[in-house]
């Protein structure tokens, strides 16, 4: 803190910014801050003080890092909740010199921030660490199962953990990439990337199998690095599942959901009629829920029911047309026979046998609403 002692004023700079004081020269001289005199303005400047571990002298205020879609902002100020600083905003928690929202976005405060605080923020963005926001404005951090926190090795190099949620991708604004050595050997790269690897307890080498679902090709998936037929990405998994009329999605929490494709939306995975039962070594590592029954889309089913009605109406029109296609009591579209006589003695004649071309004769049966056309496969 700044002090007054022995009739002299001592002003202290912070670690976050250089100190600049501008005022009337006579006033500043009376405060023993300058030797200048007169009624004009004078300026006193003192460089900020920094420690060897502080980032305040290196990373520019307002610089950012975008890590796997999460934003880390660098701010030249003391961490909220510290002495003389504003209180921690609602919904946020402080850990060291990092303020986080608990969802992977953080602010690193430079006045006392260190490289370890930056690594902590990166780990929160990649999911290597998780943050629980407490009621008192603090954040409790925990390392995810099977993960290793990012660190600084003995040579002073950053060892950044990619996490298992996504390949690592870091871009930035300001000078943060350069200061942290993430801009490449030439210092001109605009992004830092690294492919994730499977950690302890990961899925590498484990298999996921589905028996044939609705006549599809049975699936046998081995998880790995994406080579030699193994599956690493969601797209690769879906390529395997597509042949078995299935599709997979992953939500923000990493939950894998396997569903039927829209063609077989009325079927239940693993049912007696449809098949597709789950197996493989993966089921011993993860817990799969019981397949849920399909949920009808009311709007879609109403439209499909209307199509069934249209189809049945057309069959009725075919039957009516065939029934009415008679001449002189003979209907060649209802299986009747017509005899043509070519002379007056009826010795020369030709018999023509008609066809039954009503809906049944054409092999067309009426459809049932709620059963037929219920999904694309049923329609086909």
C-alpha cells in the first residue's frame, strides 16, 4: 500500500499496470513526488513491479485463448474477491487467480497470475479438470478420472494435456499465444493443435457389437486410433452403424446414444422383431440403458395417416372404375367373357376373356392407419 512517512508521500505501483499520475506541478512537488514547479501540469511515471512468476509484465490485457471452443480471457486486475477487488459475480467461482463459470470458460487475472493458472484454465476448457461453483464464490477443482493435469517440466516447457473429449485446438487474440510459446518455432502460427490419445480407462481395444437390426449388417466396432479398421471419431462410428440401420450421437456430457435411423423409427433396438442387441467387451466397461420404445411424432403421424387415407381412396376409385367399365352387361375389367361373332351363322367367332383389374386383382390391399406408413421402411 502507498504510505506517508517523514513528511514524504510514497506511491506504489501495482503488478498489473505502470503507474501514471498527472497534476499541477506545484501540488505534486508539495507531495514530494516531483521537483517540477509552476501552475502547469507535470506527470510522474513509475514502472509496475512484477515477480519472476507473474504474467502481468508479459501477457497483454484483453488477450484471449480459445481452447476447444471455450474462451480464456486475460485481465489486468486483481482476482475478484481479493482485497480491494470487486466481489465474485454470481454463478462464478475463483480458484487461485482463475475465475471460472464451471462450464469451461475462465478469466486469468494477471496481477498475480502465473503460468500454472493458465494451465489450470486450459484444463478446465478441455475437461481434464472440472469446477464446482460454491456458494461462497470459490471453485473446487477436480481432475477427471484417468486424466493428467497440464504441467511445466523441468526445462520450463509446457506439457498440455489434450483430454479425451476432443483433439486439442488453441487459437488466440493479443499476444497470449506468443508469450506461452504456442505460436510455433517462428512465432507466426495462429493456432496450436494436438491429437488426443486414449488415456487410462479409455476405450482403446474394446469392442461394441450389434446383432442385425431390421435386416441390416451386424456391427463389430473396435475403438482405437482410427487406423487398421478401428474407430476413433463419431463420424467413423456412424459409418459402421449405418449399414445396420443405426446412428449414434454424443451430447455435451459425453453420453453416447445409439438410435435407429429414421427409416426404422418405429422399431425398438434389441426387440424380438427388430434385433440389434448390444454386446462386446465395451459393455463391461460402460453401462448401457435398456432400449427405450419409440416416441411418435404426432404431427408426422397425422401426415402419414392422411397419406394412408389418400391411398385407400385411390383403391376405392380403382374398384369403382373397374365395376363401372361394362358395355351391354359385359365387363372385361371384372373377369367377364366377350364373344365376337364374325358371320351371320355364328360359325366364325372369337371369345375374349377379361381380366380382374380391381384393386385386389392388381395385388393392392388397403392400408391400416397407425401401422402402415408409420416409418419410411414400412412405407417402402
